[in-house]
């Protein structure tokens, strides 16, 4: 079993080799840079330091609950200036994929308002039906869904993080009964990082229910998926995967995706997984490790000062 290099214990030569081993950085956001609304201390400083060293930075997240503009504002608030093309979230990838499919009719989108608005801005006719459940006459609700709601003009069903109520699930299954309707998913994370070592259930288990009872396998567009890999390679001009570093806190999404792409992997302990579990599987075992991304800034700063002092002797 490979053992990742703990950058806190790296020699000067090992740190120089680490920094010289990549040109492009892909970093997760939730659990790496922040926990919901609270930034993880030092993480932004570390990313800025890497940018100052000439590294290209991209933020890759399964979280489309906030828009690209909101991402940019939040990063600016925390001291990191990024452009829209540096932010890669699942709704962006799904929009690109729907365009390739030449979808022209309605798209049922079970996701947050921000997610739906993003697809609308890209020209898609999105719908999100709502069904009132009559607790006294539940049969009327069933009749409304089964007989009064048509799926004839629907091209695709898109699922992400949202409120999965019974009526919508029944309607989605009705739509997916038509094999010509594309079944696409964004975030399928089992858990979401709420704070360090604290997690809440994600959208994955609910999407699994729909996949099971529709007997359909979705086209996945978030980490880890082939669709996202192709999108990243095309839009970020990845020429040599071995010269890319992926920073993440999740084994099943971040480390698995990095392995799928052939990227170097760096694991941080500020999310929902632990390094103890990350090293159990050879495919997801990271090459590098830090308890927190925020620790990288002072390590690089110390390295630069040591090199500078030696040059002045």
C-alpha cells in the first residue's frame, strides 16, 4: 500500500519536487476551502500562493446550489479573484451536455432555484411540477399525477440537490418510463460536508431510489463521471494529466475522479472523510496529504525564505 507524502514532514527537496510536479490545480470547494458559509482558515491564502507561483487554478464542485456569480462574489469576499471559466460546477457541465444532445423540448429539473435559473439562462425550457397532496383524499393526488400530467413533450429529466417529495418522484418515474427521455444527474453525493467531521445526507440516496424504480442508469455529469472528465479536459486544455494536481476531501468523489483523470491527488482532512480511510484503496490513495489546505501557505512561505537566505549567503 502506497503511503502519501505528508507535506508537513517534507524536506526542502521534496517540497520543491512537489511544487515542480504540476502546472494546473483543480480544487474542490466544500470541505476544502469552506464549510457552507464559513471559510477554512488559510485555504484561500494557499490557493493565492499557488497562483502567484504561476499555477493555473480551477474550482471543481458538485455544488450548484449557488450560481457562478455567487461563487465569484464569495471568493472575492475571501480574497481570491477568479473568472467564470475557472469555476466548474455540475449545472455548467449538464448545460453543455444538453446542448450536445440538441435538447429542444421541456426539461424536468429537480434542483435548486439557482440551478434551474442557470439552465433557463442557457436557453432551456425547464419545468418543476408541484403536486398538492390531499391527506383526506390521497387518491385524487394519484389520479392527478398519473392521468392529468403529460410527459409527451419532455426531452430530459435532470436531478440534483433538492426536496424530493413523493408526488414529484412518482411523476419522474412516469417520465422515465419513456426510454427516449434522457436521464441526467448532477450531484449524487451520499453526504454533504456541514463542518469539519460533521456531515448531512446528500441527494445521492434519493436519486438512487429513482434509478432503482425506473430501472434506468443516469448519465452522470458531476464528480466522478466520464462526462465531467471530458468537459474538464476540453475546457481547461489539459495536455498532460500527470502535470495536474487535484485537491479534495472526499474519497468517493474527489480522489476517485482524480484517479479517473490520471491527476496527482492531494487529500485534506477538513471534510467528511479521513486520511485513514483514503489510503485503504490503491486507486483513491492520495499522493500528498495535509490535515488542512490552509497549512500549505506557511510551508511554501518557509521554503521560499530558506531558498532566499541560501542565495544571499
